[in-house]
C-alpha cells in the first residue's frame, strides 16, 4: 500500500513565496485542527515553528509529506518523532533534521500494526537523538538505508549502532550496511543476525572496518602498559570524566591531561586505522606519565634558585622580597615560580618546552623506542600548528628543537627564530650536567626576557601573549596536580620551617620525598638523614634529632602517638612484602601495589592480661570448660574394617551366623584403634586503627579494650584445647605503609613477653584490610595443619587513604576469596557496630559475627570455632 499523498491531496504544501510566515503557520495549524482535531493541531503548532523558521521551502514540503504518511498510521505515532525533529532544528542541526525526516518517511511508509508503530516511533525518537552529534547525520543515513529494506531491521541495527558499530567512521559504516543488505537479500534471517552483530562474520567485519579506536576497548591494556613501563599506579580515564576540565583545551586534535592519579585521554581516536589509533593512545599516555615518572611536579623553588645562584645567573634572579611574596601564596612551588615573572603564562610555556625536552632525554635513555614512535606524532602536530603562523606558534620551533627531533634541528640555519639554536644548545649543555626538574628554572630565567622582546617585536604587545599551541594540549598544569599533593606539600613546608628554626637548612622536596616513601610519616632515621651529615654523631646530634622530633610531633601529629610511640622509633629496615590490590574500576589487580612491613610491638610492662583474667574469671572458667570438650578423647575404636589391629568379635559372631544359614558373610571382621589428634592452626588478626580508640556503644570501654579482652579469652581457650595459634595486629597509612605487628608467633609459648605485647597494643592509624588479610593468609598458608583458621577482629569497615567505601569493600572481599581459595577458613568478629547488610556483603552471611561486649564472646566463639575446626 502506497501511503504517499496523491496530486490533489489537501496536505500538498502551499507556495512559500509569501513573506508572511505567520499566515502559513495559521493556515496549516487551522487545517490540522479542522481535519483531525486539537491533538494534531497541538503537535503541528509546536513542530511548524522551527520548520518555518528555517526558511527552507523544500524542508517544509518534505515535513508535510512525512506528517501525512505518519498520520495515516494514527496521530499517536506523531508526537515523539516530531518532538525529536523539533529539538534537532531548534539546536541548529539542520542536516540531521532533514535526514531524520527521511528516516521517518521510509519507516512509516511500510506496513506495520499498532504495536509495531508505537515501538518504531519510540525507538527512532529516542535513539536517533542519542547518536553522537558529530556522527548523527551519517549514522541516520545508514539507518535510513537499512529501514528502506525492512523497518523491522531498525531495532537490531540501532542496538548495534549504540554498541560496536559506533566506532566505525562514515565509510566503514556505509560498507558494513552494504554487506548486511546483500546478505539480507539472499537470506533475511542471516541478514538480521548480521545487522545485530550476532554472527562471527559480522563481528569480524565490524572489527576490520573499524578505524576509530574507542578508549573503553583499550583502557585495560593501557593501564597494564603504563604500570609495566613506569611502575606507577596511574590509571586511565576518559577526558570527559575529568572534574573541572580546563577551558583552554583545544579540541582540534587528541589531547591528554593528568592529575597525579589518572591519565585523562580522548574517548576515541580517529587516526588512520586501529593500529595507528592504539599507538597514539600509547604515546599520549606514556608521555603524560613522564611527568610523574621523572618528578616534574616535585619542583622545589628554593632548590632551583640556589642552583641558579651556584651557576652564576644571579643577574636574572628576582629580588628577595619578590621571592618572599610568592612563597606566601597558597600555590605549588611551580606556580609560585611562574608568578615571579611579569607574564606567568609565557614563563609556564617556556618551562613546558624545556621540561618536555628533559623528559624526552630521560625517557630516551630508558626506552628509545617510545621516543622514536612519539616523535612522529609530535612532529606532525608541530607542523600543523606552525602553519597557523600566529603568536601561539612562536615557541614551536624551539619545542621541536629540544623535545621532538633535536638531532635534525640542531644547528639548523633555516630556523626562523634567532634564539632557537642558541637556547637549544644551552638546554643540552645544562641537561648533561643536571637532569633534575630544578635545572629547568635556570633555562627559563635565561631565556624569558629575550623571548618576550621577540614577541613584543612580532605582535606589538607581548602582554597579550596567547598560550602556546603545545602538541596534544600538553602544557604544564600544576594546578591539576596540586590537589593530589597539596596536603603533603603543606606538611613538608611546616616541617621545613621547624628545621629552619633549629638552624638547619633543608629542602621541602627532600622532606616531601621522605613523607611520600613512608605514607606521610617520618622515622628517626629520616630526620637524621635530613638534618645531619653522615659524620655527625654524638650526644649533641642526638639532642638535635630529639628536639626536632618533639617539635614535629607538637606541630603535626597532635592526634597521633606521643614521641615515645612507634612513629619515630623506626630504626633499621623491616621485612617488607609487596601485594596486589583489586581495582574495581579496572576490573583487574594492581600488581605490587601495596607494601606491608612486618614489625613487632615492643613489650610494655603492665597488668592488663592478669586484670582481664581476674575480671572475667567466671567467663574464662566457662570458656575453658567448653573448649575442653573440643579436645580429642584419646583412642577411638573403628569397627568393621577389612584389615586392622585385631578381630572385631561382634563382626566375627555375625560372620559365623551368616555362614551357618548359607549367606555370604562380610569380610569386614577387624577393628582399629586410632589415636585422635587435633591438627589446627589459628591466626588472630586484630584491627589497631585509630577508630578503635572510640568507646563501644553502651559501654565505658574503648573498642580496642574489648578487642584485647577478646584476645585474652581466646588465648586462654586455645591454650586449653592445644591448638597452635598466632596473634597479629595491623594498621598503617597509605598503600606503601601497611604495618603488620607480630604479637605472638605460632612457635612461641604463652609467656609473659606475649602478655606484655598484648598490654602494649594501642590505636594507631588506618585500616587497609585487604593487604593485612593477604599477608596474614600467606603466613597461615605455610602451616601444614589440616585445619587453618584466620580469625579477624575489627571495629567495622576498611578505610585508608585512597581506600574507601566500595573500592575498599571489593578489595577486602577479593582478599577473603583468595584466602578461601588456599583452603583457609575465615571468620570476622566485629565490635561496636550493629548488624548490617553491608557486613554480609563484605564478609559473607555465614562468615562474620557482631559483639558489643566481651561477655557475648564465649557462646559465639565456641559455635564458630567448634564448627570450623572439628
């Protein structure tokens, strides 16, 4: 049935040469109301406005034809599609609007029942609007070709367009549609499966035609590549996920940004095929990771200025009062350095040029292949940007000379700028003597005024200098990294001021490096290394160290332990172990991501153990009696065996009777006497986080006190039953500072030294539970006992720097699953938290118990322990 209007159809458009668009509008809306009522009139009243506003007679004519076709199906089919058309036209996407009309015409010209019409109208209206703006027109053209063959192909094809077909370019999608239509004409069922990507041939064709590389397809590979090549825990994210995206980003080519935790890359790259796109992703990620790998943003302004004075470039140094003024700014040292200049933007761009050259030189020593690959893309970008010949391209010849192809541009007389060869030679001489980021400051100070004068000559106003067009928008952005490192920088600056009050000159960057290595803490050895020369020893040196420690504690660690605590008692090295950590965002492990250090809690004189035994003597008597019942009874007789120690006379009697009555008797006429021995190893892992200092709900005891009382009860019970057991505590700060404290080893007897360690347990820092479980599991796995139990005593959920909420829960769940995969039983006893579905999610419904008082422990402990160790 042909639903297109005939020649004398009243919906044939009127001539549009009359300048009064209002008359046309009123006539068409009035006609709609007269013929079909107010519903159609309302739809037309809204949709006609952008159509008439386009002043395109052909568009109006086609619009009226399509409305007539869709109206023949029913007015219900018009509302959603025409609303989408209105949106496209009102947002200025005229080309997409025209194409959408063709889609509607081809779809509703075909036979459909009521339900099919509603479904098609809804899918077309919603999904065509969701196509990417820059692809909308040609994706709808491809959809139009498919619908023209059969409107029922629209739905599977749209689903594919939102999937893998989204990553085909115009030519690739057109070729895919041609292949699908050819298959459909031969076999409709095979054609439909092809368009829905259900066949291997369709998926292979899609992959073969793909020239756009989407980030989500390579994100996992990029994460592994960056971690393998740099050893850093940097992760890749789409640039659209970056909070507060800088407004000066040029989107004319792929760009990359970073903030110290993530590398932000384009959602897709269209660069001459899949291999080229993948290579560009690798290059961008690797170059951007160079900032973190080679410590760009660890720049220390005082160290840089001291280096400049030593190099005798004091004639270009700012005045001391200017330096003092910028040091008071709440900025990173790199931003402070830029503000020493009249034009901070120009200083930043010069720093970027030389810093990219430094990173290139260091990376070339480590991996020259990456640099060769990167140079191709960087040179192409430089060439495109230099062709603009605007002020933003002035520094690009110098950039090419130091950061792209220094060999080919060295001593090149064709360089249009007079300073390129001189500054590039100065750069290479400088970087050979000192390849730190502070060396770049001297180069900027030496070159700034000449470059500014050149800009003044070229543009007439150097102050209106636009940002340099650095390839792939890779200008230095210290403000993005400041959020990651600002707290550590402020802490380092506070410690630096303490050193200066003691008459000791040290650099903020050296302090911050020590803080980073120890997750925000300093040991006595760190302070000694920062404050003293190696040959300085004796009582006076020790007094200096002690005074600094007390001052640092007073200023920065008021909420932590006193000076005699563990933070500043770390001397020598500790056994350290690396463990992976589960990253739920990547769906993969971060290899060697966490560092666990084994320590031993020092013994501390006290009566906590004895006081607890006296306080809970009734509970202890009861728990000892209960655990006595778990002990084996000595010898157990096993009857009816084919062979054994002696005859089973009961079985012998049955043998004789059965033989007498003519039955075949059983040969199981022996019995064995078996000595029953319990073969159980238990490791009790105790949470020593800062939050255990809180009072338990409804009591006047801290959570840690209840934990310690529970340990005393456990020690008494396990000693009675005779099982081997070990006790350990854990705490720490950050992924490189997880501390595992040994309180009792398996081979140790329950002596007074162990009781003193239990007494010495105190609240420490944070709870990186996954790492602690992995380390405890590895120790318990070495035990060859038949039954191995990991018992975790904690006050709630894991929490640490960069280790919170769902991320921490998922990693802990993975650590528990890993332990169970080693045939270890695990159970958690949680103190001071009500029953929660989240605890079920964290530990499993049958693998955790909740107590708020140690009096609740005996019944639960006996049930848990008995079931798990029998």
